[in-house]
C-alpha cells in the first residue's frame, strides 16, 4: 500500500520517479509511462492528478468502484455516479 500519491507534474521531472509505501519502502513508477501520462494531460491536470490512481472494486458489484483521485476521473472513461466521503464512486461498465 502506498503512503502518499504524488502529482504527475512532479513525477515527470524526476530521473527515477517514485513514492514511498506506508512501510517506508520506495515504490518506483515506470518513467516512460509517467511521461506518457504527463503528455496526455493538460498543464492543470498534470498538477492535480496524482499517481497512483487506485480503483476500489467490491466483489458483489464488479461494475461499480471508487476511485482514489477525483481529478483523474475525467481521464478514466468511467461515469461518475454520486459523491462519497472516502472516494468517488464510478460506473466501470
């Protein structure tokens, strides 16, 4: 589990983009993937979208999920359903 999500704009300028896990270990991101994401986003989105974007899917309702980063929602292709305190519910199907 990651301890801190980081802005795409920050990760894209690093030689070895990484963040820390909750246990303190390094979690590396693929630099090419980070750069592709960076290029696909607007300047504002680059500062707002944080990686990793986590989807929480319940096994009883596999077409429903919560996304950890509301700023990333427009780029997921998922449809926003309603607000929730611990994440943004989306329809995956």
